[in-house]
C-alpha cells in the first residue's frame, strides 16, 4: 500500500516537473512570437493542426496562401507550440549560416539510422556538434566543393534531358507519377556522383510481353463491354420507337 502510494507520488512529481518545464518553455515561445501574424482559423487548443490535416496532400498550398496573406514571416501553432515560418530566402539564409548555436540541428528523424550500427551509436546524421560529427564533416566538405560538384554537372544535365525527352515522348495526355519520377532522377544522379555508374533509372523501357498482353486483354475487354452496351442501348431504343 505504502509502496504503491510512493510510486504514484514519484510519478506525479516527475510528470508535474516535466509539465511545468515544458509549459514554461511554451509560454516563453508564445510570448516571443506574440507580435507575429497568426493565420486566422486556428483552434484555441489544437492551433492550425486541423487546417493542415484537412488537406494533407496540398498543405504546401496552404502555407503559400498564408505567406501571400501574412507576409514572409508568420507564426503557426501545432497544439500549443508556436512555429515560426520564414519564406523569404534573404531572411532565412543568414539564419542557416549562423550555425548550430542559433539554429540547433533537429536530429530526431535521423535516430532510426543508429539501429544499423552495431553497437548502436550516433552518426553524422543523428548527432550535431560532436567530435565525430566534426571529423566526418571535415572529410565530406572536400567532396562538396563547387569545383568537384561541377564535375557532376554534365551527367546531371544529361540525365535531366533524358527524362525530359521520355516525358515528352509519352505525350501530354499521359499520367505521370511525379514522386516516382523524382526518385528516378535522384537515383541516377547519386549513382554517377557516388559510384561512377549510370543506373538508368530514368530510362523508359517497354513493359514485359506478359504485361503488354494483359494490357491488351484489358483494353479489348473494355472495348467489348462498351460495344455491347452501345448495341443494347440501340436495340432498346429501336424497340421503344417501334
């Protein structure tokens, strides 16, 4: 009985401390951003979360509309947390160059990569401003100089032109999966830049014979159904007219 009460008391203290510290941080951020434009329609508790979740596939259009209405700097709220949105490159480029002291790296999405290392440990993606990160960055920076990047430009332009030609050959009526197209051109650029090999992900090849036969069979069945439907409609019309 006493042990259970002690455990509950300890949990209450931990949760209360966490809520207090988190609440203070949220209040400070709300106060710091109180003079920024706040898009209309936000919920008092959920913030602008519902507006963005209503059309998740086109949320980027919502952000663009807000930027057109409220300017290049405005504030949105996810639950009670304020988030500052900056859309003007002249404003956010100096911030990005200011370094982690003013803009700490958000490492949470990269933590999953640590499970691929045995024993699990932080890496260049999942850590920031550690000795390992600094050493890896110094080693990688040389490969990302403009002189070295220019060596990749001919391949990048060739792959891009190959993709443009294939899309143009498909015609304006063809439906394209742009997410897949973006992945294909990315694979080809990385393949040549990192492995000196053209992986030909953007090369358009005809489908296998079996798939072509299935497509022809599907198209033939569809045409037969349409013809039967048209014939039935015509016969019915003649019967009524007679």
